[in-house]
C-alpha cells in the first residue's frame, strides 16, 4: 500500500493522509482533481510515519514516481515544472552543504582552525540565502518558492535579505508566505531583545488566572523562562531552575515560566511533577502564535531572559549550572 500525504499547514501533525493506493505487480496509481498545488510525500507503510519519500509538488498533469522501499529518500519523482524546480534547488543546496561538511572534516583533522570554519560557515549561509533569493526572483508566484524559503529558513539569514524575499513573493496569502512573514517578525523582535535592551511589555494570565505584566515585577529581578511539557530539553532544565529559585528567591529573584503548551492538562501535570513553585503562565498557544514569545523573539525552547530592576535584559539563555553561576554574579554586584 502506498500512502499519499500532504504537508499539514495546521502544524498539528507532520502530514495529512490524503489517499492510498494498492501496489499491484510493483505498480500503483492515484487519480483525482486539485484546486491548487500541494506539497506532498509518499510512504509505503501504513502503520508508521517513516520512512517516506522526499517532498514533491502535486499539481495538475501526470507525475511519475519510482519508489525504493529500502531507500525512500532516494526515490525518483518526475512531474510538473514545480517538482523540477524543487529538485533543481535541492541539488544545488546539496552541493553547497557537502562543501561545508568537508570543511568540518578539515577542522577535525586540524587542517583549518575553528575561526576559519566559522568564516566558512558564514559564507555557506550567505550562499544559501542567495539561492533562496534567486529561486524567488525566478518564480515569485510559485508555491514552490514560498515553500523552499519556509523550509530552509535558518537564524543566520539576515533581516534585509529576508525582507527582500518576502516582498518579492506575489502570493502572500498562502500558508508558507504567512509563515515567512511571521519568521521575519521574529527575527526583528530578536534583534531588539539583546543584552542591554529594554524588555518588551507583556501581559498574560497565570496558573491561578491572575493577570501578569511587567509591572508585576517592577523593581525586582525576574527570570522569564519559555518552555513546554512536551519539550524534553526543557524538562531537563527544570531541576536547575528549581535549585536557582530556592537559592535566590529570598534575595529578591522572581521567576515567570511561560509555557507554549496547547493542552492545559499536560501543562498542569508537568508543573506538579517538576515542582515548579513560581509563577506559571500559558495561553495554550504554540511558539509561533504565543504573543510574549513573539515579542521576545523566541525562536526555540528552552529559552530564557534575565531582567533587572530597571526592566533591562541582562542575561539570555542561562542553562544548566550556568544559571546559578550567573545569578550569583548579578546578586553579588547588588551587595
């Protein structure tokens, strides 16, 4: 059985199953009509998500597929011009990535320095950004262009380049274009929340339905932590946060944990299990739509910000044992 899956733009699941077709004498066939092109994948095992083919664009006309059940990623998919565009872009990106990988090998062998590797990484990301820009310039109205940008976004892309890419897109109403705009806004917010910046104004309801704002912590140090119950690295960080709170709460440290959980029960269970005794807040929205996370430019979790009595950001992403070490330094300076 071959399963046809489409990209889930709700982001609640990786893919939505659209249809299935039996395999008869090594052949299978799908037939139907489309209102618009879809970003799809194929798999041949109904029970498991993996393995599946690489992405392809399902559009009007005939798409020819050659699947390798033991190596689905190497399957050959030929069809609409959109799929050819997608394949050509990924071929160029693959060559670029292989070149970067070889530089890591040279670093490991001591042939080039870590500093040289960092410079080569920057060159890689600049070239990758240029590839994305060229793709959009060549076909600004294609869903392939918007998808390739969205699927290859990284936090090394510079804001002016991403702005240019977004402005070139002629269809700004599709999911991928909207996601690019959201990403752009995140990068802009992130650029405004560096060390020494004023913390953004925020407002959210806590675990007990009390309104929490910047004013709640006026004149106090506060560590704002972004996490989720389903995030394993976040859960591993929680014991360090517990220790830090027990040690410094008496010295004036406040803490606010902002969850990006969508399920209230899972969030509440994690709070109790991890013994999080400070202020907990959650608006049951994902990282992409959580207002506070967006305003702080949070692109990943766990992530945190240490804010001083004046409302200035004085620390970011304090993890593990560094949390107590950094807090010790800040509170020592207060003495």
